[in-house]
């Protein structure tokens, strides 16, 4: 198990370019299973979760080739579906929640798919009902092996249908969408997720020959086609990494430029950071964050305490709530952080309290942060990364803290951030990776 040793209290200065979006990569790589022609995808982040998914596809028989850093080709012309029954596949899929999105493409193209209960971050209950109910609406039969914890779906031929999703699940919408593009007739998906990465997946499928309308809205119409062709696709910058870098600059009082940030796809993320008092300038597709000695949290217009809460797109992504929380610890003023979607994502705050932060954990979903206004630095400590986003929030806290910190279980951070220690050290951080 690897560890980060961090010397805190340093101001950073320089340029941090965001990697390709992890969440988009997992979707569009799975979409390559829908065609027997070659698919080329660029700006792929070479992080643990994405590389694990590429291994899963290789095990299935997909011919994968790394053309250059972040650019891969996928050719799914000769697949071995018997691989789905192997112990190796079970081990791989259990460790990667994104593996659930192979189900829709395999079901649409071959009439069957199976997957073990997938893993991922331990941030609370993450049910899969939306995925499988949606596939059943298209005519699939579903069974669950409680002893082996395996989900199985089969279908002679999927048929389009109307469905109103019980939740705007991003991966659920992606799975249903990828199945529907090869179904017979029209599928209507209401209350569909409409995140930029879902829009990217939709546009990629259209390039492959799919017929999709309503892209960017929560009402999608898909008219099924007989087959799809290959395509070239480029992944967007990762909005979560962009937000992480904004928070890092504010916490450490650093001057940071984020080039090629994909500003048109960030939604309310920049405005939400401004509500915490963080100054940032949008310069073309770049974001410039000047060094700030302090930043003050706004209040609502009636003077009541500010609330930062997650919501389905175009609301604030839940993946950034951990970053907003840690940044608020050094702000002037107070804020209520409301994590609506996952009941275990705020449990890392005890580590911030150990560092000197003033936080009241109201319940599993809400925490009140009383900002220290940078009058009192957080102090270094030893901690462990519970999940990807909390891990990076703790890393940001450690970089701003006085003294040295250690973060164990940094494999969690590596799942979502490519060589984050090396990239931050290039702008003045002092992070040592101990294997």
C-alpha cells in the first residue's frame, strides 16, 4: 500500500492542465463494444480505473492498441463472451464500478450479458435498479444469483419503449442509451441524466450511426438502427480535476492557471466557487486563479447562511462536494455543505477536525463548516484516503497545513487522478510517494 508524505504550507505557482474526464472515458470505452469496426479515442486519462476497464475489454477479446499517451484504438470484432464466466473477469469487475456499463452494449449486440456486483468508492448505497429496470423495459429478462452475487440479462431482440427513470442516474442512463441504439423501434427516456459526459457519449454514438435526439436535455428519443460503425472521439477535460485545482489554489493561497479547462462544459462550478469568495478569471478556455490572502463566503440575499448542495446536472456535481467542504475550512464565514446523494461521503470530516478544522457533522448528509479565515493553519497529521474525492480533498488540506502529513491508501487517489503528485510537485508542492 502506497503513501503520500506531504510537507505543507507551501505556496504554489504555475500551470496545471486537467486530464481527460474519467467518467466520460468509462462510458465511451464501453461504447466501443457496440460495433465490429475500429474506434479511436483520444485524451483518455491513464488512471487505475480506466486502465482496469481496458483490461476487462481486452479479456473479452477486444483488440486494444495504445497509439500514444492517452490515445487508444478498440476493435471489438471477435469477442469471447465465455470470458464473462471466468474468475478473472469476476475479480476485475468487482473492483471497478464502471464495468457495469458493458452490460448495455453486450446485451444490444449479442443478446446477453452478466456482471458481478461492481465495486468502486464506499460512499454509501449505490443501487443498480435503474440500469436493470431500464433494460427490462426494452424487453430483457433479468435474474440475480444471490449466492454468486451475479446479475444476468438476456434478450432475443430488444424493442424500443417509453420509460420514466426513477432517478437521473448517469451510468444508468448511459447503459440504457447504449442498449437502445440497437433496439427495434423508438425508445423514449424521460428523467435521463444530461451531464456533459452523457452528451459526449450521445454525440459519439451519433457519429457511429445512432439516431438520438434531445441531447443535452432530460428527454431522449432513440430510434434504433441495425448496426453501428467505427469513429474517432476526443474526451473532454475532467471537470472534477478542474474544480480540485481551483480549490487547491484557494486553500494554499497560490497563483494557478488551468489551461484548456473546457469552460463551456463546467456549468455552475465556477460560480459556486465564487460563492465561497474565490476569485477566478475566465480567459478564453483557460481559468486563472490569483493568489488570495483570504476569501469570504457569501450569504443568501436575506442574510442567511450559504448552502452548497449537490444536484443532478445542471446542478452541482456531487463529486466536488468534498472539495468545497475542505476549501470552506479556511474561508471567512460559515457554510452548510449538503451531500444529498450519498450517505457516507462526509465521514472523512473527522480527519479534517483532527487537523484543526471547525466542522459540525449534523448527520450523514450535512456538515456545517465554520471558516478559520486563514488565521489558523490546519496542522499536519496522519490519515487514510477513504475514496477518490475525499482522498484529494485530504491532499489539498495537507498541502495547506502547517507541518508534515501522511496519507495512506493513496491507491484510491490514483484511481481518479493521473500522477497527481508529480504534477503538483512541478508547481512547487512537496509530495513524496512511498511505495
